[in-house]
C-alpha cells in the first residue's frame, strides 16, 4: 500500500469504482433500450389503429354512398331523372294548355265627355206671366206634355175677334157668289171679298198660334231639370224655365290622334268607364266622326252612342273611353310556352304523346299572352311548363292542363 498526496490508494478501491461505473452504465443502457422498445411498440399500435380507422371510414363512406344511392329521390328529382331517360322510353311530366280561338282587338284609349242625346233649355217665345207650373224637379216627361202655362187672356180675345171677322168674310163671299151670276156685283168686287176672307182666315191662324204659345210643352221625351220659375214670374224670350234632357242614349265625345284616322269608322265598339261607377263598363258604338281635324291638337273628334237604360250616366260626366279597332279571331298562347332563338320563336306541341318542336310567328302581345299568327291550329296542346326538360320527339305526360287563355287586356 502506498500513500500519495495524502490519499490512500489500494487496488481494491480502484476496482470497486470501476465496477460501480460499469453497473450504472449497464442500468442506463437497459432503461434506454426498454424505453425505445416501448416507444416503438406505441408507434406501431398508432399506425395500426389509424389504418383500421381509415379503412372503417372508407367502408362507412362506401356504405353511406350505397345507402344514398338506394334512397328514393324527391318528386322534382324523379321528374328530372325521368326527363333524363326520356330518350330511353321514359316520359317527362309537363303542364300543357289547349289553344282556342278568341276575339282579339287593339284598343285606343281616350278621355271623353258625356252629352245627352237631346238637350235643351226650356224657354218662352213671348213675354208673359206664368200662371201654372205642370212639372216637378227631375220628372220624366213625355213628348207634348205641358210644362208651364202662361197668361192667355189677351191671346184668346184676339183669337175670338179674328174668328168673328173670318166668319163674316166667309158669309159675304157666299152671298156674292150667288149675285155674280146675275151681274149684280162685278168680278173684281167678288175677288176683293174673297181676298178679305182669306186674310181673316190667316188672322185666325195667327191668333190661334199666339194662344198655343201661352202653353209650353216638352218637344221630346226626357227628364226635366230644376225648376227656375214660379207662378207669377214674368218670363221673356230666352229666360230659362228648366232644362230637358233625353238620357236614354248618351253621346260620348272624345278626341283621337290623326294617326289612327284610317282605323276609325262608324260601328266600332266602344267601352266607357266612370269614376262614379268603379268596376262597371258601359258599351256602345261609334256613331259619327267630325268632318274636320283640329289644327292645334291634330286630332279628330269621335262621337259614340252609349245606351243608358238605367239613366246612370249624366251629361257632363268625365269618362275613360276604350275604342276597339282591328277586331279579329286570334290564337293566343301563354308567353311561357315560347322559346325564343335570336329573332325566331319556337314552342313544343304535343302530338300523340310526344313533344314536337315547331316554329311559330307571333303577332300582338298582351300581359302573359302572345298571339300566334302562323304555325299553330286551334285545339292543339302546347307545353307551358317543363320545356327545358323536353327533347324533340320525347314522350311527355301532361300533369295538369293550364287554364284556357281568355282575352282580358288591350294591346
């Protein structure tokens, strides 16, 4: 044993130290190896679990796909599916409309004024006092009915004097005719007596006319207005006693631009509406056209006659007038049935259960409807809904026919 540097060193001590270090190293190596093995096993387990999960997901996705394919489609998808297979024998569900012939007319809209068929202001021909009023306000009177009586005393007296003078002249002429054969009176004297008799007869007629003028009568049947005079009133020529209107027919005057002059003629149908009667239409016909065109407005005045049996319309009312022109039979189709291609128009016609694409020529348009002037016949069915799913020659199945088209508007 040796002592070096104050330390006691022996072979046994050195050997123990080396053994301890070796044991620790081995222990550390074993722990590291075990940890590495454990980590490797966990990694393999995770990979295996992930693969099985992906496979399960893929299997689940495939199963969902198969279930989705097996589920029934909605009605719209079913119709689309049928439409897609129409070329293979399946029918496409569509909605169709049957075409019918109807009356179509273009219209001219204007503003008109209502006028009575006959209208006057009742007045007197002479200055006189009113002795009786024979009508009530707003009364319906007949032709020749007495409306007002005036003082007739003076006129009747003049008539009596004229009749007496006429009777005397007639008697003188009768006696002179017996004397002329005996030459008691000359022919010139007889002619003078005969002329006097004729003058007295004329005076009688004048006096009787004056008596008739004291009675004011209705010149035509109609409805009187408000009474403007009373018993004892002094009326003069031109004094309005009342008004008288024949309202059985209303004349409607309205202006039409000269551009439509060639389309205007007597007998055209007219429809008038009034704000006082919403929803009601008054039908009539054109009665006459003015012979001149207004140089300021460049329009012609048209007069229509509208029956007014219930006397609803009054003179002076403001009316909206629709004048039908160029009325003819037309085939109208729903606008949804048309398939425009550039400047051409096509539609599908159902023939023996199949869709046939056909070109048509259109005319006037109305809201939601179009006139077909060529390419279509009355009674044929056209496809209104489902045209995008239909192919030329494909079979179709009509679900519900659309309502027949009817004329309701103007063009």
